[in-house]
C-alpha cells in the first residue's frame, strides 16, 4: 500500500497522531527499563549462598543478666544441640547468611598501603565451615589446635597477632589475586597479617554490605565464639527434619537456661525468603507498572482509532464507493498504526537509554542490554496491531452508501 496518502492524512491530524506517538514512546522507554529491573531483581534472588541452604536452621538466643561463664555456657549449649536426633552438625557463630547483620573489616595486601584494598566480611565460629556445608576447592579447613577464643583476643592485640590463618572464598581470592593461587599468601588486617590456608567455592556476605558485586567477599577465621559475644546457633540436619529440629533446639536452649530468650528461629530458606522480600515486592511492582502501561497504551490506541473512524466515516464511504475493498480499508488503518508505532518506538528507544543512563549515574545500575529494545518494539507493534484491529474492522464495515448520506 502507498503510504503517502496515510502520511498526508496524519499531517492533517497532527495533535492526535502526536498523542499516539508520545504514548507509545513513553511506554517503550518505561517498559524496557522496568523489565530490565525485574530481570535484575530475579537474578539477584538466585544469588548462590555457598552453603547447604536446605539443611540449615538458625536459632538466635540471648540471656537476661550477667553470665558467669560464657565459654562454658557455649560448650554446654553445643553439646546439647548435637545430641538432638537428626542434627549432623552445630556451631555458635557471629553471623549467618541472609540476616542483614554482618561483621566487616578493611583488608590490605601490603601493610604500607595508605588505602585499603577492599572491605570483606569476617565469619567466626568453631566448625562453621563444616556446619554451613561449604565446598572446599583448594587447601584445607582449620585444625582443632588453630582455634582461639574470640573473648580472649578481642581486646588483646598481642593475641590477635597469633591468629595466623584464614579461609577465604573463591570470589575474594579472584578479586585479590586474579588468575593466581591464593594459598600461602598473606592478607593484612591493620598491623596483623593472616595467611590463606583454604579456599571455599562460596560463602555469601550476610548483608551484601557493599552491593552485589562484593557478595562473595568473605573470610572465615579460626575463632571460637561464646554466648557473651555471639547469639546465633546454626544446626544442620536433613531437609525433612528441619522443623522438628528447630523446635527441639529452641526447647533445649530454654531448658538449659531458663533466663534465656529465643529472639528468632528459622530455617535458612525462610531467612533467604525474608532477605529477598524487598526484591520480590519491587519485581511485582514493576510488573504491575508494565502491565498497566501496556493496557493504557492499548486502550489509548483503541480510543483514538475509534475516534478516527468516526471522523472519517464519510471519507471511508467515498473510498468504498470508488472501489476500495474491506481488506484495503483494514490494511490502511493497520499500516497507519504501524507507522505511528514505529515512530513512537524509535523515540522510545532513545528515551529508554536516557532513563537507563540516569539510573546508571545515580543508582549504579548496569547498562540496559540492547536486546531489550527490539523485544520491546516487537511487543508494542503486536499490541498496536491488536488494539487497532477492532476500530479497523468497524471502518472496513462502513458501506459505500454512507458517502451519499450528507450530499
């Protein structure tokens, strides 16, 4: 079909045509970025924890009043928890993945550095790695004789210097020494140095302290926690046993110390669900925005299409009287909509990158991948054609006799 008559008609209806173009452009720009944000949120929710997530439970407890011997209390608690049927491992730790509470520190590769190389999370707890179910990819775990009591070294720099070994994640190792083996290398924490003896495949930071890029920057120290410095007990069991073990663990801790308060008790799956609740809500909100915009755009096209058909009813009748078929009329309106959608999509693509650039600068989001634009264009073309189909069919049904009614 010759598009010159269509363009000529659109020039006589500039305001209406401009409204359709702007509506499609805004929808294209916002939907492309919204879908990209949804994709980012969904990918973030799949972030690996590096632990045996479906086998772990966490009980957080706190005692009221001063404890006589926090170290002895911790040993007795762990002994009780390990006796619970179904428990394969237990540890008292300073932090747990997906809890939004983390212990972090700056590290250097050279003690003479003025600025830190990066910031990483510090995990403490005897048998933490075995309880968490991390996967060792190089080196070894800690020996029993390497563990020290956190309470003893906490305010003692001389003892802190004796903590000579750590296990780090593969992500942290690759960041610090790209393409090299980290085993035997040293990391400096203030004036003290520790030597890497093992590397695990992954261990996520509890609160993603510096964003998603540093999610796997974790270190594990051979430090034994007591109930005066830690409150989180982590137990490992078969997935089907978790609920029973969780209830039994809370009951055992209360019985061992009647003055103890159970602050929280959850499976790690539940902790993860709570941790990513904001991402799920954001993805749902963005999805709702996308659907609403697409529906509004479709209704706008239907409304304007119906308006144009009513305005051009006599003109359509004249064309039918001059030999135009119903198919010609239908094709005319579909082509007209396609042209308007194409112009709107082109403007929308430019606007989409403008919005993405703003988000990159102010919210540190990644660049919008180019493939979102043609996919968005295809969706808008299809919606446009579907939306204009009803008005176009009504236009095609206009009989030739309409041309003579106002003569």
